[in-house]
C-alpha cells in the first residue's frame, strides 16, 4: 500500500471534494428553489435533501458540506504537493564503477587524490537535493491526523443519518467512504508520528519558503474563508411585520395542476390525531421558531392562510405543532432557544395573542435567547410568570415533538395536508392548489378520511 499511497490519497481526496461540492450545489438549489429535487432523492429513505436540510446538515447556517470541501481540499493539496516523488533516490551502498569510469585512488607517495574526469563525483554519494521519502512519510502522518478528525465527524454524522433520521444520503456515504479510505491509507504510509509536533513548525516554514506551496496555501485559505462567509444562509433576517402578505404571483396551467393533484391523490395519508373541529381541510405544520426555513414558509404562506380564513371560514384549519430542534424538549439540535419560543407561543395563546407572538419570534429570530423570549412574551401578551409556568408547559411541547418523532420528521417545516406529507416547502401556488384540491374533494363535514 505504501508504494501507491500518494495515488490513493489523491484519488480519495478528490472523491471527497467532489461529493462535498455536489452537496453544496444541492444546498444552494434548495435555497434558490424549495421545489428542487436532486438526482439522489430516490425514495422516502434514500434522499440527499432529507439529510442535508435536517438539523444535522448545517452548523450556524453553514452547510456541513462546506467543512467537507475545505477538509478535502487541504488533504488533496498535501497529497499532490507534499508527497510528490523525488527525481533522485538515496544510493544503496557503493555502486560498481562503470566501464570507462576513472576511480579516484590515493597517491602512495604524496597522499593526494588524483583529479577525476569532469562530472564524476565521489562514488556512492548522490548529488543534488536530499531524498523525499522521509518528508512524504511525515506528510502522510499529517494527513492521518486530519483523517482521524474527519473520521470522528463522519461517524457522528453517519450515526445521525442512519439511526436518528433513518435516511441514507448517497452523496454523504461517498464522503464517508473517502474519509475512511484516507484514514487507512495514510495510517499505513505515515512515519514518525510521535515526532510530528516537533516537526510541524519546521515543515510549515519550509512550505512557506516554496513559492508554489505558499501560493496554494494562500488560495486555500482565501477560498475557505470566502466559502464560509459568503455561502447563502437559510433566509436572511428581516422585519416580518413590515413585509406585506402578498398573494401568490405564479399562475399554474391546467396541465400543471392536473399533474400535481394526481401526485397528491397517489400519496398515502397519515392520521395525525389532530381534531378537525368541523373543517374539511386540516393543514398541519411541524414548526421550529428558530428555523430559517420555517420563517420563509411563514412569510410565503400567510397570505394563503388569510385567503381561506376569510373566503372559506371554518373550512380550512391551520394547525402549528411544535418540533423544536433543541435537546431540552426534542432529539438534540442546534437551536438553543427553540423550546422557550414554543412555550412562549403557548402561553400567549392563552391570552389570545399567539399570532402576534409568532410574528414577533420570526421577526427577532436571529437574536433569540431565553431572556429575549421572556421580554417578547411580556411585551406581546403581558405574561410575566414565564419561569413559573415553563416546566409544565414544556410537557405539551414534548408531546408534539414525540408525535413528530413517531412520524419520522427529519426537518422543519414539514407539512401534512389532510394527512398527505409534504416533505419540503412547496412554492406558494402549489401550496394553494393543494388546499383547493382537498377542499374540492371533501364531500361533507370533516376532513378527508385517512
């Protein structure tokens, strides 16, 4: 394996980089077009989008794939530049002089070595730059350290994908294979691992002294920082109250509506146990008030909700269920104040101020903390005993989250329209068409039977 270590490292790092770049492309397309479907969305359990848009797909709004691309690019540079083969090899013993070569012998009388023909060196000595086998072994050691860190990351993400989300992402699996392969190959090729900390400073100075290596390192740093800083986030913060609830501007043709409603009719229906209270269509949203995509859906759909509340009163029920991505009331996550926000809406609902509280939370989504939520609740609903009622109310939030877990919710928002699961945010025109279709189908009181 050592003989081909550099080639294997370059191939595996290139594979990981390609997988990460494609993941970033999918992330970008999902942000640009919520109806986008990638080529690896094969089934309910084999889906790149389900994993990438889950709570494990991003960290502080930055896709995990960005870290994979930065890591893979660094390993690829080390393999290409740091482990490049030398044109010279260390001499193996004293070579036999070739025919016609004059060998220097000491003079028996003066002790002076006679001059040698031009171009002949001391036998057994290799002239030129030192051999690189030792340096390549050290670089393989650095790659092994990086691969150990990468292995820890993919083990965690793999566990989350297969055992928590119960989804398989083919592109993610490709990255897992690349990291595991790099771990094995670099571990076999590494040498002098215990000496790496002492050698690191010297090797970095030597790399920076090389114009090619220094230029590539600078390009890698600039590209990495730019990727993290400028990759689009899931919804930029804005003032929700100042954004008008505009009606959908897209108009669907008859063929588009027919194809979409045929798809809806072919979908299974799930009984959520949510009371209809006389409505013929029940729209359920599993929601997280710190989820940028939930905020986007709130802005995109509120005009549609207002349309049916005023035009078909009592016929369409919009129900929001809590699925906070926070460990205190759900299965982990990265939203530190999502449970507090869900409790605040429930306490505001008792004062008939839930819609106003939701609007406030989405408008202040980027600055939410426990204290900030309490301030908003006091301002909107004049509730001042948040801490005293928190634990009791949190039980109801956990009940919603447990229902979502039972339904294998993998990300927010997730909608159910009369029990039909909508795994991603539909464009407003399609969301409107789905409700209109179900309303037309309903022949009597109560929702469509599952």
